[in-house]
């Protein structure tokens, strides 16, 4: 069942766009391990926050991804840009009006 | 620029699954007016909440959708199922590691 992970990442002041560039570096691995969508964005009303919507083939695929060396390295690399404030939620996709 | 609208809808106790069925009724209109994705889901840790991730061709497409009679009727129809508690955030998509 498709799994959604939606989050806000607080950044060190002024580091938002650097974190966006970091998180949007092209990755072939992500798709191979079951990531269906990974949208990274911003909202100028909240200038030190990066927003992420992730869709995964399953909750298990998402969980497994966190153990991969590439993903671990990415998390470590992002740390100096983060303020330590996080938000968001996770859910199991039940359906969509765009498909049967 | 792709626009994301991510939200939580609190429901009247026990009405979660009814709201999910309501929100996932097939709609050809949504895609025609610029809706790229509309994922509806649940999390059993939060039993009276429905989660929605929407992606739109633009913020303007999302805004215009709210004025359509079909969408207005849908909002009115959902009202008896809602507790009045809402959460979430909106952002402009800056990119994705899954595409260039």
C-alpha cells in the first residue's frame, strides 16, 4: 500500500535554498528502492523551512531506505543546514479521485 | 510552478472512512483543471483524521478549483463529516531528486 511521508524541515537561517539544492540532487537509487515521488519545496511566508512530500511503494520501502548508506550519508550531509525543528505526518494512501 | 497543498482534516468520530470514500470518488474534472495528484489516506494512530496530499500545475489552478460548482458542492457535502479541525501547509515545488 502506498505510504506518504510529508514533512517540514526547519533550516539554519538563510540556508533554505542550500538545503533545497542538496535534497534535489538527482538520485537513481531512490526510485530503485521504491520511492514513487519526492517533491521538495518552499513557501516564502516561512523562509527558513523546506517542505517535502514523499510517496513510497510501502511503509517498509520507506523504512528500509533509511538504513541505506547513501541515505545515511545524505542525512549526515544535511545536518549542518538544519535547525532541529521538524514537523509533518505519515499516512497510508487509501485512494485518489484521479484513478480507479 | 507545481503547487502542493497538504492537509489534515479532522472528522466527526467514526466518520473517517466515510470521508475517505467521499474524497476518493472518481473525478475527471480534477485532472482537467490542473490537478496532478490527489492522494487521500489514513493513519490508525490518528483515527479521526483524513490526510490529503494534492499537487497542482500552479497555485492559480488550485485557487481556481475552489470556485468551481463541482468543488463547492463537494466541500458542502463533506461538511457533516468534519470536526472543524484542520492542519497542513502549502508550498511551491522547487524540484525532485527523481527528475532533472
